[in-house]
C-alpha cells in the first residue's frame, strides 16, 4: 500500500521539525494513541488502538527515525502488531520545505504492508481508513501551531 500527501503548516520549518520530534505533541495528535515513549532521539515505542472496518485492535509497535537531515527530512521505519488482528510494517519519507509567509510545506510518502485479519479486509478499506487517520493526525498537528500562536499573541 502506498500513500502520499502534503500539508501547508502555519509555522516555520524549525518549529515544525521540533514538533515532529516531540513525543507529547505526537501522542496528542495520533488518533487512538494510548502511549508514546521516546527511547532516544531516533527511537519511539507506541500503543495505538485503531478500528479498521469491523476489526478493532490495540497495536504495539516501534518506530525508528533514519536518514536525518534536520530540519529538512527524515525517513521513518516501523512495525506494529495487533495480535490476532494482524500486523503492519512500513516506512515513510517526510520532507519539510520553507514557503512564503513563514509557513512550511510538509510532504510524506508511505509504503506499508499489512498481514493477518487486516489484509483480509482488503486494501481499499485499509487505505481509506489510513488516509482518514492521517488527515485526523495532521488536523490535530496543525491545531498545535494555531494554539501556540494564540498563546504567543496573548502573552505579547
């Protein structure tokens, strides 16, 4: 399964990079995230509950950041197991580009594989659910910057 998207975020690239590496921000933005622990600057573990069609499962997984080029890009590799529901593994390339007005264009491209009951549901259902979850993540992620700007304006 392949998926790619881009988002224009209302913050400078450095600020977006910092947020993408902040476990608390990520935990609050990932749909169904119950735990997210930063083990090192490049390793995280997570527990996420997800419902895909009729299958609801708790996935436990690990993520590693590779090919780091702060604050421009990195590659994320990871895998997770949902027990009887199956597994997911894959990687994503994330790039950040400065735009006019101090905003940042975030682009990502994901390659993922699934197995178990998840694979039996069909690629179309899994892909549409994945896109929906990605949109929820980025809506929440973008909201973080709006809240930060509001706080800065209130303080200033």
